[in-house]
């Protein structure tokens, strides 16, 4: 049975450690320096941005752990599911969501490609399974990205029963698909997403409190790093101020060309020039007469 075998604790201590590890990994990462803002501010901004991006992955792993820890669900994470040709055709034919929900297609049918979904949640006792993408949702997902995600999730749901039967779950008769939208701003249709406030009622086990706790732990872990990150920025700014006071800046001024014999070599090595104005055509000078 292909069940996620690395389910971790969702105790307060475990949530805090997971958040601290995420921030520590972001701090330890290498980032490109932006030449405009310099190395210190580049690093500080990059670390903060990295933590924000990694929050989505933390929500995914924490949700998997919380659902598995409830004792009701088996949870698969980062699951590769085939998108079979028949499912693609049914979706492109614009069948209703209600009709599509009743269709089960063999997972070993001819497949267009494989997609990796964030979570597959299984309740073997009631014969139900759901396939989900987890989104942080603090901003809209571009429409050109939303449509393929929704298409793939609906296609995956049509082969989910067959897919799970081969992995030790032969009695899955009801399936669903959707987006877990933690902050609610993804832009997916309301009937295709589960918001933060709906999580507990959707799964009928407490999930939201655990996600909120790990989010708070992440915020605290990041805030603890900010004094160190930005102290180097302040030091660098003060150092630049001292340099500015000691030396007048000529950035942006074009130097005068050298005089004498050096003038020719100066212009030879100057920046590329355009073609300049056009000369009047010969026939224009003659009044246009052939």
C-alpha cells in the first residue's frame, strides 16, 4: 500500500521546529546580488522572499501531517498521476462537473502525460478520496496558470479510483478534486476551492488550527532573524554615507574628450553611434524628374 510513510508529529514543538528549519534553510541559501541595492540588502530581501515562498510548501506538508494524524485518512504527497487521453477529451467536450464526477477511467489507459499533484487524501472506510493542490493564496494565480491546474485536477480525479485500486485501495467509489486556498486569494472559482475557513467542515477533522499555528511559528522564526539580516544593511548604508561625504560623486556625468593627439583615439573607442541623418536622394534634388 503506497501510503506516505514519513508522517510527522503536529505537536506545537514539532510545528515550531519545522518553521525554524525552514527559516534556517532560507538564511543558509545563496542568492544573487542585485547591483542596484548591493549585497546586504539583496540578501535580506531574498531571505524574506524565500521564506514567504516556502510557506506554501510548509502548508502542504503540515496539512498532510494533520490529516494523517487525525487517524481517519491515509495521505499521499507529491503524487504522479497519468492524464489519460480519454479524460482530456471529456474535459475538452465541456461536460458538466456533475457528469464528470461520475466517470471512472482506467489509469493504465493511453496517457497524454503525467502530472504531480500535491495531496491525495483517502478515507478507506467510506470509500472516498480527494486530489488537491495546496496554494498559499495571498495573491491571484494568473488565469493562464489556473486553467491548466483545474484541467489536470479534474482529469486526475477521473482516474483516481483506478489509480488507487492498484495501490491497495480497491473500494474507492467517490472522488473529488479541488484547490486548498489558505488565504483565499488565488482567483479559482468558489465551487472548486476550499478556503481556510472551510477546511474543518470539508474534511470533518480539525485542520485549520494546525495550519494557523505553523504559520505563526514561521512568522516568529523569521522575525527572530530580521535584526541580524538588517543590521548588516544598516551598517552598509552608514558605510556608504561616509564614502559619499568623503568623495564627490560624478556618476552619470559624461567626461570631456581629451585634447590634442588623444582626441582621435578617444572617439575611436567611444560608444557605438547611429547612422545619422539621411542625405537627400539624387532624384529629389532634381525635382523628381526622371
